[in-house]
């Protein structure tokens, strides 16, 4: 798409349990809903950049997942509530939308499709079913560890734990994030929602039997620069959902370029 200014509008939709979900819309054409990954929101993450790439051919809906940004956070949390949130956004888009999810947002979109949420087609990029790594003889309980940190008010430590222990990033990464006050403030604000992503991913192994129930046409993608455990996760998702090999985007990491991603989506959604 060109660098023309893309005008966005916002609205609030109400999920089945009464939670308010903030939705931003750009573009014109068939409806496309983007589902963000962990710690992302309308103000921080890839969704707006992806939307800009596609707004010349789709009406693109992006939203703050519950517990983030302008959306509510009704307790108690359950994965089913986030599935209902996505369903409410699709309903607001006219009830007949394409869906694309990245990272843990891909996991949520897959769970929604498996649960029978109506969508025209589904595209996912690197749902992080990378297993749980044993460190020094201990297999961590991610949910319990994050809950303990949250209860002690250690939102920053939750970010450290996620980036280094759970994702396998270098130890200097969260240190660098602290040097960017605005970014760090955004991350610590949404840190509690890491519990939600962890619940969605379960034991961090592809739920193959459940995903085999997905009937909607699905595109499973990964990057050529993915770590071995992520590459296996992408292959396992593709095998469970489509019975075929995934589409691998050359030169891409987990932080896929919107300019590379957009043509793949446009070709699949045609």
C-alpha cells in the first residue's frame, strides 16, 4: 500500500460476559480481523502496521484484547471469554470476516476456529507451542511463577521472565527495554495479561486433536529464521490443521515484517 494517511475509527463492542472491547477500524473492502500476541495493544505491537499494508483492499479490524489498553478485564478469566471477545469483534465486522493471528494471538485464533467461531478463512503466524524448557533440573510452572510475581507487584519481573525464560530471548533484552521509558511503561501496564496468554497456550504443546476439528481454510506460516523449537511448533500446527507443510517466509523472524506478511495474506484471502 502507498504511504497515504490511513484514517482510523474506533468503537466499543460488548463481549458475551459484558466486557467492553475497544476496536479500531481502517480501510475498505472485505472484513479482516487481526489478533495480537502477548503484551501487544493498539498502541504497542504490529497490528497497526499490518493494517496499513492491507487497508487499500480490506476493512481491517484490530482490537485491544481484554486486560489491555482501552478494553475491560472482567474476572474471572477463562480462555472461553477471549474466544467470545474475538467472536464479538467478528460480529461487529458483519459476522463474515477473515482472521489473522500472530504469536499467542495465533493460538487464540486457532482455539476460536476449533470452537466453531464463524470466519471465512484463518491465517496464523508462529503460534508459540515451543514446549517448556527444563532449567537446572526444574521444569517451571509458567502460570504459577507469573502469578507469584504479579501478586508481589513485580510487573517488571514478569516481563523479564516472559522475555528470557519463556521466550528464550537474551538476558540483555529486557534491560534494553528499560532504557526506553515509554515502551517499558506500556509493557509493565499489560504485564498482568501474560497470565491470559499462558492459559491459552496451556502446556505449550500443540493440541493436535482439538485443532484437527478446524474446518475453515487455514494458512499456517513461519519464518525461515525461526529457532528449531518454533519451527517445529509451526510444522506441528500445520500438520494438525491442514495436514500439509507450512508456508515459510524467507528471512523472517518471530517479528515478521508487515510488508512481507501482507502479500501472503492478500493472496490467501482472495
